C-alpha cells in the first residue's frame, strides 16, 4: 500500500495544541526555538543510526524512520531558506513544495541512514543559527505561502517547530514536552 499524501493545512497548530503529538506552539518563549531544534535533531540520531532497521515501515501506508528523517532534514533546509527570505526580503511569497513528490523523487527509502542523520544535524544547526540571529522587531517580519497562509517570523517559528517534533512522535511514540 502506498503512502497517502498529506493534504492537511497544519496552520491550526498556531491556535491549539496538537492532539496527536501533544505539542503546544504557545507553550514556550519563541527564543527557545533554536535550542528546541537542536534537541530535536539530537533525538533523531538514535532512530536513524541506533538499533533497529530505520528502513522498516511500521505499516505499509506509514513512512519508515528513515523516510521521516529525510523529510525532517528537508523541512529544516526548506524552512531555513524561507526564514532567510523573511529576514532579507519584504513580505516574500514562498515557492511551493510538494513533500510527497520529493519523497518519491529523492528516493527517501533508499538513502543512507547515517548520512541522513548527519545532514539532518547540519541542517538543524543552520536553521537554529538563523533563528538565533532574530531579535526585536525582526520577529514581526512577514512571509506568505501561495495558499494564502501568512506568517510573521514568530508564527513561522512556532508553526515550523511543530513539524520535526510531530514527526519524531510519529517515529518514537513519545509525546512532546516543549521548552
């Protein structure tokens, strides 16, 4: 069975805690995001390089830890580029990204888990560093998705951090404890 594409608009996580993973995007100071990114990246290392087969899917219609790890790595990279746009351009429009097509085209299931773990870690350091550079009124700079979703850097940070946290929950079953 193939993976069913995710077509949900997850921006609702800015309004209420996620009932699946337990993450509350308002349960922390936004300045904590860089540390949260690095802690999340560290937590990904075991599912990708520890015991067990990171290529094994728990069900035919659910991604393996490796596939989720590839996705999180790519989310970190994509959101780093989007954050850079928000900090350097006035009210940018983000290019579209089809996460499901990327998973197929980039053959997530065939990638090397150790390399993915290292790339995920590097991508986490990059975006964490960029978020660390944000201060003052720069938290209120804006950016837009083509579907009409509008973010400030602050709401973007809160929305973004839910993704790697939620996918770690998908892999480990451990609910989020922010901060």
